[in-house]
C-alpha cells in the first residue's frame, strides 16, 4: 500500500512504450493483459542478458493493478534481478505510467517474474556466473 511519502521506481528502466487506442477498452483504459505483456517482455530482455542466452517465463507471482493506464500514457517498466538460481532468474518488476504530456509518474502494478534459462534444445540450462557488470 502506498503512503503519502514519495515513491520512486526501483530497478533498471528496461522498456518504455506508449499506450495506444488499439491497446484499450471502450472506456479508454489500457487492457491489463497488455501491461502484463510489456512486463513479460522486459523480463525477457533483462533475464536473457543475464543468462547470456534464451529464457522463458516460468511463473508470475501475484499481480494486482493499483491504477489504470490510459491512452497516450507512456508505460515505463523497471526490472531488478532479485535472485539467481541454478537455471532460474527471479525479477521484481514495476510498471509505471508516465501520464500523457506530463512528467507525473504513477505506479500501476508490480510482480515477481521467474524466468528459466534454456539451451539450444529448449531444456533448462545453468545460468552462467556473472562475468561482466551491465550498467545503465
């Protein structure tokens, strides 16, 4: 639950995209599935970089929507790798709406995504140790 103190995104800005009319219902609210797909894409980008190869989504842990995304808003997705297992990478993901034509940012939803590294045959493979730090 958010308090009156200012809240800021955590993690690395991994994806920004504008919500368009095709992504909305008749009331102008962006579909939750579209937001979730952008979050999944972001996790795929970040986890593939860390795994140095192919990854797939294995699980999404509890997601609820605190605020709507509207047509014209820019969806900003932040990812933070919080755990690396033998073959899995767990990320905390936050989706923020930058309101249309403003600098105002509001947290829309957050979740944990579990991604699994795959080899060339589509089988789980160990995540390699960190060899180089990615910076932003």
